[in-house]
């Protein structure tokens, strides 16, 4: 509970928060922020290219690539919500963020994180249907079903953001206004509160359990059934094909869920603010760079589609030059 006198004395209304940034005052901050900017551009380019390619190329109009394009969209928004503000603050020297800006960052971050957990479970179910129920796959994963699954992922993510953000921003903040992170992440922000936030922490913990437990059950069940089927396949070629189909998704699942569980479900005594910041940087900056590479650009269908689009572009360019 809040102490009324202490609250009125210590809380400063309408005061901006201060983001310490990812690298603080380290000696090589300029180099590190330059690398971060390069990663940001790589994430934008890789995910945007993948979205455009899936949209344009008929051979990629399948449920798997539809889900991958949605994942790329989430990654684009993920990194755009957090990194530009941090880089702009480093360039201008202004590391402040308004309460409304902080709430906006937190809402989008929680929405995207929640939506991505459910999207990864939908992708696991898609792989189960494709491998274990191939004859029924066109019915199980038709366009309407895919659109409903994706809409449900976005809706559940927004519920998470709308539930947790207003409560977190309603607490009084006093003493230091310095957030030990490079964006307004709920655990870092709540450390500044004057109030007893144990009830909110419990609510956030319960939300995390629900937001992670359901996808983990779906993903685990899907891959248990897939592995059981793979075990029954006698041909080595069948083994390789099934593993190739699932390995990329499992890699992303382990990276994303591992980082989320570490940040939101482990007790505070098991990690420091600096460790939290590094983990946050991993799944908000590094993961959006890795996902297009892990999922698609080593995939023959995607590389083939990209090659054909490039050849088409070169052919059109030659035709235009010939006419000129």
C-alpha cells in the first residue's frame, strides 16, 4: 500500500522518466550504438523483405509462410517501438521519455510479446497438421482458419497490454526517475514506485503463466506428436525432411520463451538490472535480426522465390533500357 504523506512529499507529478540506455557511459558506447543501429537496419530490411516476398510470390502463399510474415511484422514493430527512441536519445543527448510515451512503449511491447507467444503456438500446430495430418491439412489450415488464428493472437496480445499497462502507469513514482533499461519495460519501471507493488507483481506473474503456459502446452504437444511420427518413419530422407521443417521453429521458440521466462518469471534475486537489460536487448534487438535468417533465408523455397524476383527485376530493367 502507498503511504499518503510519503507519496505527496516524494512523488513528482508530470515529470519525465530518464532511460539510462543500453550501454550507459561505457568507453566504447559510440561503437556499440553504431552496431545497434546496423542491427536495427538489418532487422528492418530482413523482415520487410520477407513480408514483401511472401505477399508477392504465389509459391509462398501457404499457411506456414503466412504465419512467418506475421512474425516478421511483429518483429518489425517490436524493434521499432524500442530502438529508435534509444538511438535518438544517444544522438541528441536527451534520454527523457514522457509518462504517455512510456505507457505507449509498454503497451506495444506487452501486446507484441503476448501476440508472439500465441503466434508461435499457432505455427507449431500448423507444423503438426502438415506432418501428422497431411490429408486433412487443407481443411485444418485453410485461409479462414489461419486468419482467425492470427486475429486471435493479436487480440490476446492486446488484452495483455490493456490489462497490465494502465495499472503499471497508475502507480506513483518517486525518488529517482531513472529507469535502468533502454525502454519502458514493466519490471524496470516498477522498481521506481513508492507503493507496495506485490499485488501487481502477482497479477503480472499470473498473466505470464497464462500467456506462456497455453502456448507451451500447444507447442510441446505438437512436437511430441511430430517426434512420435518421426520415430515411426523408417526412411532417413523422411527423418531429415521432418526435422528440417521443425528445427527453425524450435530454435526461435527456445530463444523467445527462454528470454521471456528469465525476465518475467524468475524471482528478482536470481537476476540483476544489468542482466535484465542484456536479456531484453537480446529478444528486442537480436531476435528480430535472427528470425528472418533462422526461419526463411536458408529455406530453398524462400531463396528460390527471392532469386526469381531478382531475375524478373533484372529482365524488366533490360527491357526498359532497350526501349530507351
